C-alpha cells in the first residue's frame, strides 16, 4: 500500500464541505460551540475562498422573502416551491429556511456584500424573490465570515482534503475519512456530529461540451456527488433522487437566463415556431394545477421549448435585442436619455455574465454578439443534481421542532443516521433555497448539531481495523498504477487498470443513453433503465480497477465513484416512479403522463449497509397549514 501518513483529527463537530451551506453552518455553529467549549472543524477539498458553486461569484441572491417590508409571506414562498416542484416538496423544510433567509441576507450585507438599491434605498429586485447584487466576490465575503467565526471559537479549517467515506458506529456517525490532494496524508476525523455540505453533482451525464470543451458545464466541475455518496453510504434515507435539474442556459458557455427573463422581461422563441410559451400554452392544461399558475414551473418552461426542438424548429433564442429595446423605449422621445439607458442596459447585460459565468462573456465577444442588436442562442443543459436550485435530490432530513410536521425524529436537518446532518444540495425536497437559503439552512443545521452534541454527544468509538481497510481501499488506485504502469508502451492502455477519464466516459455514456441525457432527448423507459442498471453493475465492478498516477488523479477516481452512487440512486428512483411528473427534466416514455392518484408523493430510497440492498419507499406529502 502507498506509504501515506495517517493524520487523526479529533473534533466535536465536523463540517464536510466549504460552500454556502457549510459556511452558514460554520458561522452559526462556532457561535454556539464557543459558549459550550466545543470544537468545530471544517474540511474542504478546495480553498474556501473560491470553492463550490459560487466560486466565480453570482449576480443575484435568488431567495429573499422580504417579510420585514410586507412584500411576501412565508406561506407565499411555500406555495411557490410547491408549485415549481409539481406538488412535491417538504413544506416544513421550505418554511423553516424561508423564515431564516431574510436575516441571512441582512448578514451578507453587513459583511460587505453590495446589494443593488433603488433611489428610495430599497433592494432592486430581479424578480419577486430575487435581489440583484455586485457578486463577483460573493464567496470570499461569506467565506471570510465563516473563517472569522471558526477562528474566534478556536476551531480549525482544513483545506485541500477530499472527504470520501463516513465512519459509523451502528446507526451513529462518528466521523469521516479523506485524503490530502497535495501531501501524502490520509485523514481520519473523529467527531460527535457531522454535517454533510459537499454540494451536488455534475458530469454524471455526458455533457454537451465534449472534446476540446470537455469539463465545461453550468454546474461547477468541483462538485461530484460527495454529499449524496456520503449520506447514502452512511445508510441514510434519501429523497427525490429522480428530481435532477436541467437549466436552460445561453448555449455552449452556460450563461444564466434569470436576469433576462425576470429583469429584462425577455421572450424566448424558437427559430421557426415563435414564442413557445404562448404557442404551446394548451399543453400546460395536462399539468394542472401546477401548469396553470404563474410562474410556470421550471421543468414545464423547459418542456414547451423542447417541443419545438423535437419538431426540428430550433435553435431556441433569447430575444435580447427586443428586450433591451423595449425597456429603452420609454426614453424614445429624448435621444440623449435613450442613448444613456441603452448603454446602461448593455453594461448590465455583460455584467450579469462577468459576475458569475465569465466564459459566456468571452463566448459572446468571440462570436461578435452584441446583445442589444442580435438575439442569442439558448439550450437545455445536460442534467445536474442540485437540490438547492430547481432540482430536489438529497437526504431525507428531520423537520423543525415547532411545526406539526410528520417528518420529525429529533433535530432539524438531521438525516435518519444519528448525528449526521445534511444541508444545501445535500438535503432533499427543499428546493429553491439557492445561495442565501443554503446558507440559512447551514445555520439551522449548525445550531442543531451543537444542540445534538450537548444533549446526546458521545465520545466517538472507531473501529481502527475498519479504518485501516478503508485507507487501503482508498489508496489502492495509486498502487495499481505503480504496479502496472510500465507494462505497456502507452500507460493509459493497460489490461490491469483504467484511468479515471476512461471510466468517466463510460459512466456518462451509460447515463446519457439509458437514463435520459442529451443524446436521448431526456427520454427513458423501464426497459432502458433496467438495461442501464445491468450495465451499471458491470461498471461498479470495474470501479475497483481505476488507477491514479498522483494525488490529483486519486481525487478524480473518488469523484467518479461518488458520481456512480449518485447515478445508481437516480436510475433506481426513475424506475420506481411510474409516471412523468417533471417533463422538461425527464420523460418516462412508457408512462408519459403525470399520475397524481398514485404518485403525488415522495419517492425515497435507502441503501442497506449490511446487505448492500436498496429499498424504495413512497412517503406522503404534508401540506403546511394555511399555505
Ligand atoms: O441564478 C468537498 N446558484 C445561485 N444562487 C443564487 O442565490 N443566485 C444565483 O444567481 C445563482 N445562480 C447559480 C447558482 C449555482 C450555479 C452552479 C450557477 C449559478 C452556475 C445556486 C447556489 O450557488 C447554490 O444553491 C449553493 O451554492 C449551494 O450551496 P452548497 O453548500 O450546497 O454547495 P456549494 O456552495 O457548491 O459548496 C460545496 C462545497 O463542498 C466542497 N466539496 N469538500 C470536501 N470533500 C469533498 N469530497 C467535497 N466535494 C465538494 C466544495 O469544495 C465546496 O466547498 S443562477 O444562475 O442559477
Ligand atoms: P436562473 O438564471 O434560470 O437560475 O434563474 C434565476 C432565478 O430566476 C431562479 O430563482 C429561477 O427560478 C428564476 N427564473 C428564471 N427564469 C424564470 C422565468 N421565466 N419565470 C420565473 N422565474 C424564473
């Protein structure tokens, strides 16, 4: 076995991940931990300042309820999420996040984030729930607050350590193992409670960007399903594993569309079919009541565009020029004011990308796009797993203490495994939390995890023989490489191993063709999924044969294995739910209709740590009283 040092870190609370939810958890937990003399340790595979989905920055805060100004009620937000997720959401969790999110946003502002204000000093809204920000440094600001809080409480931040597996004592989490991506060090974390905040997953499906563009995606390439893998492997019940997210984005560089639709009030059209939201309006009747209320759910908006694409009426376009002209038109009688407004809109259009998807600005520049003169192509992306946005996959977590929710087994945001909490993209069925809501959810879980430690914390009992086995398995790819690399002239072609990229292509091909990726126009069926599972079993056998030539590739190996578990949970749940509830995200060709009678419920799954079997379950939906 590779001769790596084992570093043991003892802590009370372990926070896995350093993104928005983890920073929220660290900020809040440190405050309470300091009072109780407890230690908080945060571990990120990258550098917290620029890690996760918000690495490049964002141009909007997508969840702000505005309770203090009487703009909306918490129940309004619960209804919005219920509607957008076609009736399937954990209303207790959505409510809990909504009631904490405004104060989180106010903290962001206090920490230095620039939120746009109008002449009256009120926040500038992009849409009903969204606020415009100067967000290039969004992540750094939020990271700084988390780092300060941890330092103040005497905690620790460990960067560039990739968390792989949870450690368990029966049904109680007692820590985690991981490895340094820079040094020959294997880490063992002993903890009384653990928060999984390692984001969602990308590159489970073959991306549109292949060849020279490989790696480019809407969702950040850094998140590879670590939260899902961690909670599944711990034996936690999972939910909404079928609810992937497919955003529509500016084509090929994945620039966001929210500002165009909401702030600029732009239309999207297909080249031959016109405004698909109008021409296919009657289709929405099939998805009543969700299809009939504004805003129309994200998946249905996708679906109406896909109808034209399937009919060969594409490409789809965002009518940027028309939208800009429409806004500037109010100044048409004053040429100077008109020119000034046009300049302002033009710079806002570019800034929207420069704040969060710089490559889209580069692509526009390289293709000579002037948004004020010419429309721009948009397309549905490959599927991602991001339960904090408009997908819903994640762990099934306990609801808040004070609500009469039936889903409650102790501490808010705790999974079905004692002491293991999940947040952000790691917790399911509580979509539309975005950056601000994920941070708020992290704060909720951080406080609850400290409470758990105070009330139920136990010295973690670790089976060191088990840990040693894990170390051997986790470092095996390095051994495989060293043992066999000289056997062939091209070290990437070898009968004893596959390199991570080869394995990744195989996983992506499988998912794309059998589980409804871009190549299959997001369509799948029972037969395809069953065949996909057969191939998945063979792929999993070969996951043991991945080789790594260095630290970086070792991380690639484990990212791939984690993606594979996310993929399997996805296929199994697509198979279980015999209806098409989210057309536009995926279509079950053999059960093409929405079936409220049988399937207005959560589809949950759980992997059994002893038997290795998966169990599939239906869970009832609970509606928040008054919403
Ligand atoms: O609109 C390990 N999101 C947007 N939210 C907004 O509020 N406004 C926007 O403008 C947003 N836009 C947007 C958004 C997302 C993306 C991808 C784009 C654009 C291109 C959503 C938010 O970003 C999202 O909701 C939150 O970031 C979710 O928070 P969280 O904590 O669940 O995930 P994270 O921030 O990505 O952090 C993950 C962390 O885990 C680390 N990590 N650490 C240790 N071991 C491992 N094995 C690990 N694996 C991962 C990561 O390094 C990171 O620290 S809009 O355009 O859609
Ligand atoms: P996006 O850039 O697509 O991630 O969107 C940013 C925010 O705007 C999210 O809260 C979306 O749910 C919302 N959004 C985007 N497009 C629309 C639309 N056409 N109608 C209503 N809400 C939208």
